[in-house]
C-alpha cells in the first residue's frame, strides 16, 4: 500500500512519500528554529565593565577576581585606571521573539499545506492547542486528504481479508464493508443532540437515530422504535 499521491518525481510505479515535495520546506523550518535558538543564546544578559571596576581580592599573596571566571554575563571591555570612572555598559542583544515566531509559523503553515493538511495543522493559538476534532472539523483540506488516503487503506485491508479467506479455504466472493473510525473528525455529542431535536420534531426516524448513535442493528432499532412510538406518540411527531 502506498499513499494516494501521484509520483511526480520518478517515472516508476512506486509510491511517493507525503514529504517528498517539501524537503526544502522542512529545511526552512529547521533553519527558522536554529535561528531562534541562536538568537536566544546571543540574547542572554551581558554586562560590559572596564577592568578598573572589576573587584579583586588578595589572599595570601595571590590575586583573585570577585567575579566568577565562568560568568557569561560579565565582560571586560577594556582597561581603566583607578582614577578613571568605571564604565558599565549593557551589551545585551534584544531578542526579536515576535519575528522568529512569525517566521517559524509561516514555514509550518507552508509545510502543512504542502502535505495536504491545510494551514491550521500546526498552530499555537492563544496559549492553547486545539483538539484534533476541532482542527479537522474546521479544516476541509485536512479532511479531504484523510479521506483520499483512506481509499488506498480500504483497498489494502480488503485485499488482506480476501487473502486470509483464501488461505483458510473460505468463500472469497463476499461483500466486505470497511468502516473507518470517524470519532476524530466528528463531534458525536453535538450530532447526537442535533439529530435528537429532529427526532423530537418528527423530522428524522427514531430507528435511524438508534442505528447511527446507539449501535443497534436496523432490525433491533425498528423494533425498539415501534415500541417507543406506541408508548409516546407525541414525542415522535405522531398524532
């Protein structure tokens, strides 16, 4: 089984990775991330001070600096005599957080579109990450991509089932129905509430509601619906 994507790179009957046409975008994402990382390192607090302001202590004839030699925030910026004024400068480079975040987000948006997930797959929104159901339900491109790849997945599963039946000597001339889990793409609670309103208004058969949302077979649902309608006809729009 291969992704349901046309191979536009090689004239051979092999599948194509969903990332094949966006390697350059992945490199740009890495570059944007590295740039932000380097900028954070450069943007650490740095204080420059002339050496006449660096306090030293003499202990048993040896001179020691009052500052840690490994302190990355204090830098000697030149000589100065005791009579001269100590110069202290802020050498910190401003960290352009907004620019780097926008750059990284732009590359993520391009990457998301390149692999068929629309422009909302990788996004940090107002300090929270949207749920998978929310992202997919609001992103038609992502939903179409998922359904496109499900075509090949369904074909592969059916071929596997037929192969197993054949090995077992069973009848392979059977109808195979593959039902994918759609809990990520559908808000079942919202649909349940909406369709119950239709049932209450007599605009949707109760037995279909039982099949769709309660897991009953059609035969079981029709029997239950018949009993329920007889007990409460007004609820199901029956006068």
